[in-house]
């Protein structure tokens, strides 16, 4: 998972740097306004926003599958404590918990 996150961040960082560097070059060389730089930055944020969302969903799905695997392994284990063969059902009426000297 960590390699995926690092590679995703590298791609986003390199793309942001390259686009904004070209934008700054065009602003200096062609006398464009600073609004072009802001427009490019907002455009890049809008492009990469779904990528962050999909990464979060992917991480949640993988975590869910791992948790289900561990839960299935846990359910396959035998119980250590078992009821006696002639055990009766415990009927409790008016249960309560009382704290003294706490």
C-alpha cells in the first residue's frame, strides 16, 4: 500500500511542477496575466481530487478484505470454554450493577 501511495504522490507532484513551470514560463515570456497561473492550478486540483477519493476508497476496500479474512480465521478456531453437557439455562431476573467505594 505504501508503494502505491508514494508513487501516486510522485506522479501528482511531478505533474504539478511541470504544468506550473510551463505556466510560469509562458507568463514571463508571453506577458500573460497571473490569472492564467491560478486557472492552471485550479484545473490541476480539479483533476487530481477524484484520484485522492479513489485512493481512499481502494484503501478502505483492501482494509475491509483483510479484516474479513482475519474474522473468518477467528471464527474457524475452536472454543476453549464450553458448557457442560448437563448445563441448565441461567435465568436472571432484575439484573443490576452496583458500584461501592469507587
